[in-house]
């Protein structure tokens, strides 16, 4: 077994290319076996096995810099850089991260959970290298899906202008998570499929190799001949026009061919793009046949490909998707918009019902947001379905193009709160803080799936500006669903339990935590009030003033950044009304990034549990009072 002998990339160089070829099969089998237990990003990594081996064979990491776009396709890189023995802990708390992680290894030089960042990072590292007088190689590995992101185009433009020595490896598998869309995708497909171009290109290159290098004029003529061929066979020659030397397409599963292409690239002065064609899920038939399903997978049976899922209630995402279909059947103005996440956002069935009203813009959140603003201005009802973590990428457009125009855009914010194994780059804990302070925004979060459905109806009937509802990445509670949907009064909270002395103001899944804590306290003879703070903006002013008037100790409980979210809003409200001396405790996500693990473990890590709420109430009642979240000595 060759894999057992590879503990560092330098070990690869002890073997010939022919000896290394069987290594790819060993790595694929290793991934299939390990991920059948842990789950993870299987299909993307099966597709880059030979590519990653070739990169480490031709270059010298960590001196040479490998920058993986997104980073979830770097499992093979982790295996080759001494971390294969840690794969049993993949995506588990305190275990191996599912993305590139700088603190894990000196070979991980850039980490990202969002796409389209690698080219900008590569340019920065190339600039720094030249300013320091060093001569290492800089290699960015980016997928064709990530290349559709606007940030990638900005970087391509700058790299082509500066002419720095760096290499871009375009991993073209025709997929991001879902099938790619757009003109660039069509352009790459043309390059993939134009066999006349490929055959003619090979013939011309073979002819040129036979011409003796007897003068600059002949060499220039040869280059012009090659350029003319490209212009004739592939319109635009996009990458050449942007200032890159284009090599490819190259079979991404042909190890000798990859190594030969990278060696050619090393002889290029200036930026070079190597176009590599790969198959997502390569080597495992279930993943090849359905690379969308197997992009990120839970544990499975290797032989059958059967996914091992616990039987339970559907996810909030599924309830959103079904409810949107129901609403769209009655209102033809509804248009669903997604940035390359139709499956993850629960919109696959919607697309089947309403293909003309389902818009997948690719990895282009900024474009999606501004487009939604224009759709709303023209009388449509756009629903921007987006993960909380990815909505961050469109912040300027939300402020400038949606809220400033008071455009009637509906935001369906998925993965709000902790997300589990995807970890710190994907936690949806910041959107309350960065949305609630924007003028004209209305922001809601339901306590259960039935309330989510009513919030969706509320958003549809709201005509006075942007309105958002956020929901978590968990299974629903299984409560009965009302057949008739109704609107909820904007800014109204809901008192679920009446008690004395202490009020727990909770939002989203934390409402259930508050109810559990209240029940524990009830059994001990302590009664507390529980409030469902379903509107994060505007707040329920009447209820807050009533709680202050009755002198309640308040605990604000939220699965969101403690800085700037609901707790901050409550404190600001009382400060604005000149109400001091109130006892208020904040329980939210502390001022640090929370790493991967299960959602349950993440909640325990930050103290967002029923037991922690009970302790907070008991501490207060025993005399340790809290004022505006800070301990003070009892008077």
C-alpha cells in the first residue's frame, strides 16, 4: 500500500509517475471508507485526486502556496500533508476541519468557506512574494462554479493587468453544488466539447515542435498561428484576452498529462491558466451518478450508496419550499431567486412547478440582491432564498439597492444560527446584527414551523419595504400546521407563559429552550414568564414597557451574536426611553468564531441550553443580580 508510505508531500517525489498512478485508487478507497462513517464532502474530493497528487508532485508545499477556493475539496491535500490518521475525527468537535484550516498545518496557507476568494488571495501572495524578493510559486485552484462569482472576475482582471507569475488551475467539472448556470459555463462547455478545436490544436502544436528555432521572426509567426487557431475555433478566447496564457483542456484524471501540463506552465512568464476537466464523484458510481446529492453527504453504506439518515421530522427548509409553492399558486407575482443553491434552499420542487419563476443566478449573491430590488420595483414579489452566511456577501446591495430604495423584497434566510459540521465559516449568527440597524428592514424569526408559514404569508402581504424571515438548519418540532394562513401584526411578540419576577425573552429555537427551562423551574416551585420575541425589528415596544413597569428581571436568549443582535436592541430600547436600573441578562453567542461540531455541542459550548438558563435564573434569585448584562453586588 503506497498510501501508508506518504506522510509528507516530499514523499511523493521518491516515486516515478507510473508508480504514483495506483495511489489515486488507494486515496479514493480511503475517502469512500472514511466518509461512509463521518460524512463530508465526498464528490468534490473524489474528483480532484489526480489533480492534487500532480500539484504536490510538481511543486514544493509549503514553500509553494496552494490556495484552494472554498476549501472543502482539500481532503486529498490533507491526506498528502500528514493528516490521514485524523480522518476518523473529520468535522467532529475538536477534530479535523472539513475545510482548509491554517492552524492545522503549515501546508494550509489560506482558508475559506465561501467561494471565489482564491484568485484575490493568490494575487496578494504573489505581490508579497515579489516585494520580499522571493521566488516561490503561487497556485490558485478554483472551480468553474466559483469562477462565476464577481470577485473572481475582479481578480482575473487585476492579475492579467499586473502580469505577476502565478498559476490558476481551473477545475472544470460543470458543477458547483448544483449544476452551473450562465454564459461563462456555456463558454467552458464549448471548450470542453469542441473536438475539432482540440484535434486541430494538437496537430498544430505537434507541427510547431518540428520547426527549428532559428529566429525570433519564425517563433512569433508560430505563436500567431496558434493564436489565430484559437480565435477561429473558440470565439472570444476569454482568458487569453484577460492576459493569461491558456493551457488545456487537460484530462484531470490523467496523472502524467497533468504533470506535463504543470511543467509547461512553469516555463510561462506571467499568469497562466491550466484548464483541467474532472468528473465530480470520480470512482464511486453513486457519487458520479448524482454528484449534487453526494456533494456533502451524511454517513452511508458503501456497497449500496444508501444514506443513513435518522428518521425524524422534515427540516425547516422543506417547510419553506412547500409553503412557497402554496403561496405561488395563488400569487403569480412570486419569483424565487437563489445564488446556486436550489437544492439546499428547498426550491427544487418549486422549479418543477414554476420553471419560469425560479431564477438561479449562480454564485452571485450581489447580483441576486440588486436584481431582486429591480424585480420588486416592477411590481413582482421576489423571494431571495439564501443562507445566512452567504447573504453576508451581498451586504452593500442590501443596504444600497434594497433598503435605501425601500424595495419590497422578501428574504428567506436559511441556516440561521449554528450549522454544525460546516463550522465557523458557515455559522448563521451575524445576520440579525447586520440587518436590524438598516432603515426600512423588517426582521422575523418563528418559534416553530407553523409560525414560519404564517410569517411567509405576512411577508407576502407586506407592501411597505424589505422584510425577512430567518429559520434554522434543524428538524421542525412536528407541531400541527394550520390550513389557513394569516398575517401576523408587524412588531408583535407573543407571551407563551405567565410567571413572576423573571421573563425569558427568546427567539427562534431558543423559545423551545426557554420553555424547557421554565418547566424545570416550575417543578422546583419557580414560575417565569416566557416571551416569543418573533419580531427582531421592530420590537414589541408595548410589551417591553410593560415588563419594565412590573420590574421583571429579563433574560434575552438568542442563537446569534450577542453583540448587536436582539439583546443589544432591547438594551438600546430601554436606554432610549430613559429606563435605568433594570436587571437584564444577555445570553447569546460570544465574541468569537465557533468551530465545527454538532449543533448540540455548539449550543453547549456557548451556554445556550435549558440548564444554563435555569442556572441564570437561580443565580439572580439567590442575590447575584445583573444590570445590563453585568454583575453587580446586591444592595
